[in-house]
C-alpha cells in the first residue's frame, strides 16, 4: 500500500506543529517567544527543564500555575510518571486550548488542566483577549489591574484541598505574590519545593520578603532562552542575552543546599 504523507496544519491558520525534544508540540506561529523557540529550536528555556529534572521525582504531585501551552507541562508529566500527577492552570482561553491539545498529543493522562486564574482571593478576573493571528508575546500577559477582556474564574490554591504538593511552579507575570498569599495554608501544610518567576523589578523585593517570611531558602536561577546545544542543533541565537529570571525555593527545614546557584538572602 502507498504510504500517506504525514498530517499537516493549514497555513491559513495561526497554529503550527513542531517535533520537539519532548514530542510534538502545537504552537502559535505568531508567538514571539515560546512559539518561536519551539519552531526554531524544538524546546523552550531548556535550563528550566534541567532544574525540573533535578527536583521532580516519580510519584510526585506538581502544581503548575501559568502553564501556557505546556512547553514544560509535558516534561513534568513524564517526570512524575503514571503514579504522579500535574495540576496545570492557564487562564487565557486560546492558550488553554493549545495546552490541552499538547497534553493530548503527548498522551499526558496524569495532567489535570484548568482554565482558571490563581490569586489571593476567590472570584472572577478579566483576562485580555490577544488576537491569535497577530505577533505577540502570549506568555507575557499580565492580569494585574485589568478591567476589560474575558471573564475567568479566580481561585485560591488553598481552596482546592490538595492531598499533597511536592513542587509548586509559579509563572504569573507579576501575580506570584497573590498566588502565594492565596496558597499560604497549602504551602504551610505541604512545604513544597517552589520554582517562582521573579522578573518584575517593582515586585521583586515584596516577593523575596514573602518567601523568606515563609521560612524558605532562595536561589537565583537565570537560564538563557538560547542554548547552542538545542534539540534542533540550530546555531542562530534569536534571543540575544534574554534570560528567564526565577527563584528556586527550598524549605529551610530540609537543610538542602543547592549547588551552582547563588543564594538570595534579602
């Protein structure tokens, strides 16, 4: 029998698919960061993935707030294995649809995805609609101070009654403080390792003080978006010196020192 050509996505739409290090990934052609990286390099911010491989073990429950299209969610799903689980939150409707598509493409049956925003109070929040057929940084959308858009449920992490939380990943474009405050009881009960974005200069001091007040030790992790040994072996650097800015947070009582990362003490 003649072989059929592999399926393709119509070029008239805003989505495309790339074979990446972790498997096939759907992405927006017009996304200037996550999508552009998946298309060109077959991965996104691999330095973050390396950290997850050090701290995420089979059987764990990982909570990922701000999952975007799942560039890291798929790998987290594989790391925790069939006995573990991932709860992934993403408030943008179109981005959430792509997240679900990528979970399906990669058979991530241990992931529960929710189109929910996470913050300090329960209620509703407005999420701006970014036209998917125009160039944008879809993963860089902030919900702080927004008054127009699509209404989305706003929940506190404390309200979910999680039986466990071994790793908490927060990437909320400036709302990390609110998510932590809304999950204070959960954090106190389960004392997860946390990987928290810290790229907003006007909120960094508040975030660091909050985490130190929860009796965590903090380590700065700023991996570059481009690495020469990327999956596609593409030597062209389209991101220049851009890095992700994050804090790896370890409960102080674990007496665990992270080698190779500078500690943040104030």
